[in-house]
């Protein structure tokens, strides 16, 4: 059964509205609500990317809120620009996609693992693998945006 719970706070960032998840503990149904500091985007494409990050971070055991904050800062949940081309970094055009994966350092490795960082699924999957293996160090330059004290604004 899926329900929605709306959480509001006048002192903190807006919390995303996420489905109520129920599970059984000792035979009792217990409600669990997942909330994140980043709201789910309303656009279809960005919302789908948000959902993929939530699912993939759970699969890899990555802190979901941090992954969402990084993607928000890096690309505003976009794999492609308005022209339909892969989104490239403003500072470094070798950074691509949702998580702005650098082609110089990661293209060969991602391809060796059968992942295409120029696609949404490949970019997210490779980012989750990097986070699982090496933490968030590949995104340290943008930490002032996504870190605990960061405002998480559009990059």
C-alpha cells in the first residue's frame, strides 16, 4: 500500500515527498517514511533521474541524500542539455552527465565495466560504483554546494 505523507518545516530545507513504505517487523506492519533534503523535481525527465538515483543508491548502500545533493549540484538532475546533447561541465567540458563524470579520468574504466557515462543509466551506475569504492572524493570541488552546510543550489 502506498500513501503520501507531506512534511513541512519552517526552519529547515524543504523535504521531498516520498511514498510511505510499510514493512513487517515481528508480524506488525510498521510505516517508514523516507525523506531527503532535495525535493523530487516536477519535470518528467528530472523526476525519473531522481528516482533512479534513489533506487541505485539503495542498491549500492550509498547515502541517498548525499547522492541526490551531488546530482542536484552537478547537473540539476539532467543528463542532456536543451539541444539533446550530453550535458557538459561549464568549467571542464570533459565532465559529463548527471554526476559530471570526467571523461579523461573515467571514460576508459567505465567502458571496461560495460557502462556508457554518456547515457543516464550508465552515468548514474558508474557514479554509484565510484561512491561505493572511493566515497565522495571525486566531487570534492563541488562540496561547498552539496556538503552538510552547502546550500545545494543549481550548478
